[in-house]
C-alpha cells in the first residue's frame, strides 16, 4: 500500500511526471510518516512493523521517520470506538459472574449499577451529559502530524510533542470514562475488590467533570493497562475528525474468544489435554487444583520422582488456567454485551467477525476496507446481521471466495473456505466463489454481481449471501426467484401462501426414553431420514443384523411390504404430535450439495419420525390435492438446482427451505393439477400403508406396481415428465433446462460450474448414458408439442 501511494505521490510531484529514484524514496518516506497506521496487541509485532517501515522508507539524507504516534500497541477489539455508548452508562451485564467472581459481590455491584442507571435516567439532561465538553485531541494530533522530522533535532522535538500529547490524552475525561467502562467488564468481583470496581455512578461523575473514587481510578488504570484496552479514536483523533480511514487492510486472527481447554493444556499439561472427553477433562482440572493430578493418574511415576502431593506446580498451573479463562470470559462478555459489537457479538464469537465489524466502523464514508476472513462471514447465522447491514446499505464492494486455506497458504492444513472481503460504497457487489487459486478470479465467467435488492430477493429472511459457482448460475437463480418467491417470507407481515408450519416430531437423543427395540400392540415404527427418498417411503430398511440397507426391487414390488425400523415408539407419543391425516410429509435434514440429489422429500404413513426428518404441514393449501403439488415441486430438478447453490455443509434446515423459490398455490391451473397429481399418485402409492394418502388424492384402487415388467423406466419417465412440467411452470427455456441438467452441455466442458455431476456419472455407469437428461428433454419436447 505504501509503495503504490509513494509511486503516485512521486509522479505527481515530478515536474515532467517522471520521478527519479530519489524522488520515489522521499515520497515513500513521506507516505510512511503521514499515511500509514497500525495496531497490534503484541509489542514485538509493533516493533517489527516499525523496523520494516524504517527499512522500506530509508533515505540516506534524512533520519528514520517518527512512527510512534501511528503504530500503536493495544487490543484492537477491547475498548471504546464510538463514545456514544458511554451515554447509556455501564450495562448491567458487565456485572455477570465470571470465573473466580464472588456471586454476592456481583449481585451487590449489579444492584448499585442498576440504581445508578435509574437515578441518572431521571436526572439526565443534554447539558449535563455532553461528551463534547471533554478534551478534543484532534487539533493537537493534526499539528503533531504536521511537525517535520527531517533532522535529528526536529525528530526529538516531535517525539517530545508526542509525549506531551499522550499525557494530556491519558488524563482527559474522555479517556478516563472509556477506561472505566472497560474496567467494569474485566475487573474481578471479589470482597477485596468490591470498593474498586466502577459502576455507572463513577462514569457519570467523570463525564460531568468530577473525579471518581481514588480506589476506582487506581484499579481502572491497572486493569486497562493489563488488558491493553485500546480506544481507537482517542489514539487517532485526527483520523476520526476526517470521518475515518480512507483505506483499511487486514488479515485478522480467526480465533474463538472462548478459552479452548485442549489448546491451553496442550503444551502445559498433556495429562489434561489427552483426556477423552469434556467430563474427564474437568475432573482432571479439579485434581490439578488440589495438586493431585499426577498422584491420581500415575502414582508410581510420582513416587519414582520422589514427589509428594500436593504438587505446587500443578496448583500454580491451575491458577494460570483460571486467570486465562477469566480473561477470555471477560473478552467474551465485552463482545456480547458492551454495545460495541451490535452486529457480530452473538453466540460463540470468533475474532474475525469482530474485526470485520471494527473495519466497517473505522472506514470513512468514501473509503474502502479489504480483509481476509472466513466465507462464513456472508453465509453463517451468527454473522447474518453484519452481512445484511453491509450488503443492504450498499457498502459491499466485492467478495472473492476460495475453496480451502491450505491451497493458497501451504503453511497451514486448514480446509476452511475463506474470502477477500471489500467494503465501501458500491451500487452493486462483485462476487466470485469456489476459486481454487488466484488465477480463477481472472475468469470472468466465475464472477457475478448482486444488488441490495437481489440479495433481498434471494434470501429475504436472512439477507445472507448465496454462493454461486458462475455468472450463469447467478442469473438463472435470479430468474427463478422472480418467477416464484420464497416459500415463507418472515414478517411482519409474514408471506406464507401455503400456510407452512414445521415440526421436529421425535428427537433421537432427547426422546430416546420413548423408543423400544421390538414391535408390540400400541407401538408405531420410528422412521429415520435415511429410510426415505424422493417419491419413495420404502428406500431403506433395517435387517436382522441391525444394519440399515436399501430395499430390494422385489420387496418394493410387494404392496404389503413395510420397512423395518430400528426402533418402535408408543403410538400415543405419535398421535399427540400429528394432525388428523393418515400420512405425513417431510424431508431429509442430512444432505450435501454434491450428492445425487439435495432436497429429498417423501410422504410416509402415520408413524413416528426422527428429528432428522422434519415434517412440513400446509395449513392453507386450497385442497389436499394441492399438497401433492408442493411435494412434486420440492422434488423437482429445477428446485434442486437452487438448493445446490444455497446449501452449505450437510444440514438442510427449515431456514433454507423457507427461502427456496416455491410456486404458490394460485400459480397452478386445473390442467396443471390434472397433469401433476396422477403422476405423483402413481410414484408414491406403491404400498397399502399409504392408502390414506391415495384416498385423499381421490384414488380408490389398489397400489401401483413399482415396476410393471413392461416399461422398466416408467418411473423415470413419470419423474421426467414432472421435471419438464415444473421447468415450464418456472418459465424456463429449453436451453435453461439443459443448463440445469448439465452446464457443460450448453456452455462447454471447461465451464466453471456443475449441477448434477454425481447423478450424471452414476447413470452413465449404470445405463451407458445420462438417462435423466434424455428423458427430461424428451418430456419437454412432448409438452411443447401438445401446447403449440
């Protein structure tokens, strides 16, 4: 960054636009002295940065430039960034009990703080609570920046001015107020510290020009120095006065704030780190407190080394562990409840998310921030508020995602996906994902754009980012969402044309006490997700050996055959959870975007169902027959194409399902019902246990044969006809349907996207061709011929 700025400065300064090497060196020194800022928690890292910049900007005719005011040491995530949060006082949650805290003391401090908040709320006036009355360091900081440092004398004068400015800032009302706020979170709450922990009363005194209690001031100074609290705009007031930084670059750490016990003890006590599970690890940590760990696990080793319990070294390690855990807990408490991280301070916080929000707060209105973070910043539930804020405000300039960290950074074995995120004012965001190297980003076919409205169109509930492989994937998905809005749009007002509700019927862990190993009167089979597939409620069954395997075709041809579950459950536990129908419908929670199919929905008899097969109810369907339409829609290739763009990981939660583009009930004509319902009926009603389902669809005859012995691929043809029908209902063209089936068929073998590769490969091995593609396109052509 410094080099690029220096090149431009030197070019502009040269009379003929062709700077000499010496001009560039002087320009680089000026850029480093006036434009480069940095913050790091590690003092050594700050020194290394200073030295690197000195070497980079060295000029033989001038001393090394002064950088102390721009390179700072501190915790960039612990401190006040926007002083407005001070006006609300110290949150009560700052007084939550952490490791080592005395609960009675915590209760007393929280009550004192709550009383102060109430009293101040009554007495507060704008004149009495005006942060602008504090010390304004911006003019002095700007003057310090302007001081020359091109001679040794000037350098010393600048250093002296900096020391004086720092002293003023440290003694300012704004600094003390910010430190009090942080100290309330990090200070231990014990009988010994009760009188020295700040509350809102102390903060109020300082903000109104008075001094806090001496014990509070002393404890605050020690605590914030130890915690390395860093208040950005007090360190760089001249930058704040200009609206923020013009450019921010970062590669922040990706660490969970919560102390990871295995990591802490890995190098300190392998006896604890190697514990098989959390409960055993906790037991060993307790032995550590007593100094009895080695004695309890390996007394013979203890005896051989001539040691006697209690082990003082073990007790010292346990004390270090408590300190480390409390520091982590305090940092987590600050992230969650200080008010600084309103967009990312949720759940098991990771530092990369907090840095992302910090960058967004620090960059100026016209500036840009670019940083490396996990791709989850745009797709995860814990960071959806942050991404929505950036994307919907028109500040997402670009995002470039890569498959695995280790592909780009060989020094790590991490398989996490990561991205280069750029924020700054932009009418559209340019995005690319699944890159295996930097060179992939040069392929324009991989890049696509989304506007704030398009983010809202595709993911209106979560406002997260869809992860497309190519520009064509993105454009086709947009078209599908314009053709059919999401299944359920969260309100207010909620848009739910099918009246959808969901149910997790029986939890395989929490409800395991209801499960039985054998059938008996009054018991129902317990279906698991792996036992069903699309249009098939008898996909897999348990054998006598306790293993679950595929049901043979001969068994499926027997309409009396029923699958055997692993467990049975009391019928009353099922009946109390189900509606009046004699059947249910659900989908597999476990899935992958790279499997043969992603969305796998099925109708099942009135049985118990495990939680990995959530149930879906249509409470506003115009008729029971319309339920069959939604069922066919969920299992269509067109819908599955969208699902494969959006599902990350291995769980198809109802959050995903709600945001899929599903045709509403009023989009179907009578001709559509006449075409779709008989095909759904024949595909699903293959056994007597689904007779109630068939009756609701108006069928009084026997089940349909799984295989009629005459047309071996009849079921495949019926499904192809449904897929062609739904492609037309979504408004696709034949070439768009060809693309969904196989992008290479339309765009060429080197096109950087794939859809149903596993399905294609499996069918090619089994049938010698991609049968589904042929059958679906034949069905499309037949439908086209009948409607023209």
